[in-house]
C-alpha cells in the first residue's frame, strides 16, 4: 500500500512538473485559468513513458513505483484536490492537493507520501506530459510521463 501511494504521488508530481512549450506569435501565453481548465477537463491515464527526446521506455526498465502509475487515472479537480483512481476498480487509491506555479509551467503536488514540483512539458485537451526524475534501469534519469484522457 505504501509503494502504491508512492507511485501515485510520483505520478502526480510528474504531471505537475512538466513545463509548457514556449509561446510564439500564434500561441497564446498560458494562464493559470487556461491551464487549470485543461487539467480538470479529463481524468488522465499514462499512455507511455519516454526519454526527454521522445524515445519510448519499456515498462520493465522502470521502477515499481513508476510502473504502478500505469494502473491509475489521475483526476485534477477544480478545488485543487487531486485523486489517484484505480483504472480497473475505480476506487480512490490516494489523494492530496495540486497548485499551478505562477508562470503556469509547472505543478506543485502534495499527496500523502509524495510532494514535489513537476515541469509541464505539454498540456492540451488531448495530452498531458510531465517531466519527472525516476530510476530507469536502476539509475536516476529524466523521463516524460505522457498522459491521455482516460475513457
């Protein structure tokens, strides 16, 4: 149960720390309100874990805590609470709070057993990518947790 909580919290923190892409003349600057609307619009499920360069990382190369995240729907709520829900049983496994950084480029997550700030790599209606530092093949590495809306 402690390991599952750690994995859930790790997922939440990873989602929080992912940074937004730089603005150009056709893309509006993200605001806390727009980012919040995108985060709370869906429950999020990991679709894949990658290197920062986009290469997929096989699940068996990840530690158990990161592997468990594959079984959880993350639900960011408009009241700044977050819940980790077992994808199969739909039971709430863990929860806590979340807050966007003032620049809307990272998310602070405070969940039982896990706390941190995660850069937001990408956030849209159909994709959430968070950066996390986690073991890959037993060595700490930067990874991207790519989420898709959970159905």
